[in-house]
C-alpha cells in the first residue's frame, strides 16, 4: 500500500508540474503577444520600445489635438479625444508604427465664450521640432506629423517636415500627413451634403457625431443637449465654401451649423474615413516600410499632394 501511495503522489506531482509548465508557457505567450500589440509610447517600458524598434516598428506618429469650445453639447477637449483614438487606430492598421503622446494644444485664441486654450504657430513649430528630434534619438527612422485641429495646418506642419527631413539623428525622415485632416473632413462633408444633412463649420453634426461614437463612458458629450444643439446657420453649396450667417437673434452658443441629427453611426463613418485616408497616405510615403522600416526613396516630397482616395464611404 505504501508503494502505491508513493506512486500516486509522484504522478500527482508530475501532472501538477506539467500543468504549471503549460500554464506558465501560455502566460508567457500571452504576455509576448500583448507586448507585440503595444503601440502607445507612454504606456511602454524602455525595454518594450527597444524590442518594438528592433522588430520593425520604426515609425513614430506625432498627432496634435487641441482645446476649444465646441458648443454646449460637447466637451472642450474633443480634439484630444478624437486625436488619441484616431492615431491609435492608424498605428494599429499600419502595423509598424508607435504613436507618441498626443500634443493637447494647437494654434488658437481664447474668445468671449470660455473653453478655448491655444498656443501660437511659433510654439507649435518648436514643439513639433523638439518632439521629432527626440523621436529620432530614441531610434525611430520615420516621423509622421498629423493634427486634428486646423490651427497651424498646413503651413507649420509642412515647414517643420521640410526643415527636419533627413537632418535628424540617423538621417530619420519626417513627413506631414495632411490627408487625415482637410481632405478626409471635406470628403465626409460631401457625404453629408449628398444625404441631405445641413452644412456646418464648427460644433455641428460632424464634430458631435464623431465624439458621440468615441464617448464610451458618456463623459464627453451632453447627450440630453444634442436635440437642441443648433447654432448660426451655414449657407453655401458645400462645407468648403460655407459661410456662417450671424443675425440679430444669433444664439452665440459656439455652434456654426446644426448638430441635432448627430449619431454615433455617422461618427464611426467619419472616424473610419480619417483613419483610412491617413493610412493610405502614409503607406504611399513609405512604400518599403514593412519589416525593417525602410525610409522613402530620395526625391519624394515630405507632404503628399495627391488626390484623396477614391472611396468616400
């Protein structure tokens, strides 16, 4: 009976040890996969950044947001909410990029309606230069500049890209991705026009819908105010040539246009369009960027000027 008990105990120990090894191996694989999926620089350790660079994630995405009033229904930091989500989606779709902390301030001026905090073009240029230089020193071989707010676009971004391209540590390339902002926004506005939605310029259906889509914890959009979120009307054939009409009974609520028909579904369409436009442009700028992060062949521009992608959702 003693021999049988000992044998049983040994088998139990062996089985338990094997199970522990399997669990440990599974945990290690899961941890490895989790680390491989990291694309947010500020949530990575230096060891993880070094490993990601060695694995070919040598493109740094620098995205700017902004803080400004966006009507009574939207939080002032909407540009930052959108910028963070868009740049993360771009990084994941590219597969070989890491995004740096979103810059929360862009060129703007405080106004009579509280909510706006802006910086100057000179400050933005200095910040973009410094961050790009630091990215190159960290080992990134390509730096992409992008923004969610119109302040400084395209002049500041283009000038910084041209100034720094090829002149950073290790000869890192610097590019300005303009498609994610004006071209993508214009394409979505054309979609709205085709489907009978009113024109707008600020705090309107476009802004509000995108924030509604991203507002997972209901802290960024005051949904009970969306049904009354209408401001000064915008007239024109398209949003691109639209002009706000201010009358004696102007609500002066920060909305230029009409946000009352905003939906999360429209917001997803706008969000996906931004990501799609950006990814296509970046891939066209860096055609060899797949395993080891090859840079753009010499002679190509630091900012794409080609037409928008054919699909407009």
